C-alpha cells in the first residue's frame, strides 16, 4: 500500500474566507454561491416561462388563479427553512466535534508532557501519533486513507500497518494507547494516571464517531424527495399563475423565484455533510494543520519546548518526573 507522506500530501482546503461586514466585494462571486450548481435548473425554468408567456400572448390564455401558488408558497417556504436549519445544525455539530478533536489533542499532549518529558523518544512518538489522528479522521470521513505529512516521521512498517487497517483513526488511537501503556511500563506514572491520559484518546474516538454519525445519516429520503417534487411543481406552474397579470414580466419574476428557492435547497444539500471538499464545507485541512503546528511546538528539541518552564512533580508510587 502506498504510504502517505509530506511529498504526497496536498492540502485541499476549499473554505472561503470573507469579511461579513463587506457587501459588494463578494457580490460577483460565483464560487461558493450555489450559482454553478443551480444554473441549469433555473435556466430551464426561465425558458419554460418564456414559452408559456409566448403561447399566452399568441393563442388562448393559459393563466390559472394565483391563490393556489400563494398558499403553496407559504408551505414551501416553511419546508425550505426547516431543510436549511436541519442542515446547518449538522454543519455546526460537525464543527463542534472537530473543535473537540482540537481540544483533546492539546489536552493529551499537555498532560502527557508532565510525565513523559524525561523520555524524549517516547514523548515524541506520542506527539506524532496524536498529530496523525486528525489527518486520519478527515481522510476517513472522505472515504480515503491518509496520515498526512506526519506519516513520513513515523516508522514505515507501523504507518503501513495502520493505513491497511479496517478503520484508520481507530488504529491510530490504538498506537496512542500503546505508547501510553509503554510509559506506564517504564515507570513514568502509575496505572490510574494512564487511565486518565487514555480518557483523552477515548474522547477522540467519540468525536470521530459523532462525525461518522452525521456523514452516514443523510436527510430522510421521503423529506428530500417531497421537497424537490414540490419545488419543481411550484416553479414550473408559476408562469401560469403570473402571466395574465404580469405579461412578459413573468419571465424575470420566475427567474427570481426559481433562483431563490433552488438556491436555498442547494445550500442545505451542500452543508448537510460538512466533511467533504465543497466550498462551504468545514476547513478540515486547516484544522489538521493547526493541530500539527501546536504539537510540533511541543516536540522535544523545538524552540518552544526548550524555553518551556520545567518543574519537578512528585508521582505517588512512581518516583519523580520533570
């Protein structure tokens, strides 16, 4: 199996950075605005409105009362609002779960440093496996296998074995637990300290499990299909309700309604699974690089680690540790 490494790793962070206080600077943006995704659907609606309007003016009237569309529009708007809110809840929960991954990797590195600083090799190994976890988690959510650029710093046989496992993030967590167990066997801390440190590893698995729950549970099919059918029926019958009163203004009116409705629905589709490579998905590569940078600063021999204050801590049953 090919081994992921620094040379093979290419960040693909597509998230758009913007200033929410600026309006017109982004008004012309196509990327991330859903225009590309819905342009075909909106264009078909507009062409249909042109045909309906032309037939109405050259032959017998094709108009229908607008009351039905007025009532249906209210219900459809509520359905779209619920769709978008449900998708944003999934997006925000995914962000909170990845925030938990950031916190627990820092907590594990911080707490273990107190007990393992005397053994630079063992502590460095733990930091490398911790750094590999977010990359493994992000790749797993995308149906890939990767340990990120830190893979080149890990033993080749161990990295290949982890990449060949059934669940790569779980295999990485086993490596972290094994390093913590090795620290106990070397007498750096007692068993109850190991159990406390391993709680951080357990939380990492809980967080990736929460992400997998979002990723593998799409919106209910019946809700999605009913909403799309309602959208199509509404937008394609809208010209009949407008043409008698609006004339050729029916065409731009249909364009506006179709753009708004199809755009809202597509936003919900894009953010309901926020772990992919879409423009509005979570910036997982950026988060992974943040974690890696934080842990690299703690690596034995780094400038930050050298200048960090060191104190002697008494370990009940385990001697003293720096």
